[in-house]
């Protein structure tokens, strides 16, 4: 059971590291990401926060997966 838990945690980490940066790249090119002056909007700030949280969760999942195996 612990091996299964570790695999799920590792898969979660990989998904977050692969999916979220690609999604953020599309968001940053979206016209809603910047105003007419080129300044970042709340749309971009919210998605940047989501990216940061997702990457922190990926790191936590990776560490937890290693701890489960050890």
C-alpha cells in the first residue's frame, strides 16, 4: 500500500510540473493578461499564484512520496 501511495504522489508531482507551466504560458499570452499599457492584470496575477501553489504542491508531493518509501 505504501508503494501505491508513493506512486500516486509522484504522479501528482509530475502532472503539476508538466501541466501548469504549459498552461501558464498560454495564460501569459492571453490578451486579458496585460492592460493597454502592458501592465500585468489581476487575471495574470491570479494565474501566477495558481502556478506557484501547484509547483509547491508538486514539491510537497515529491517529498511526501520519498518519505513514504523510506
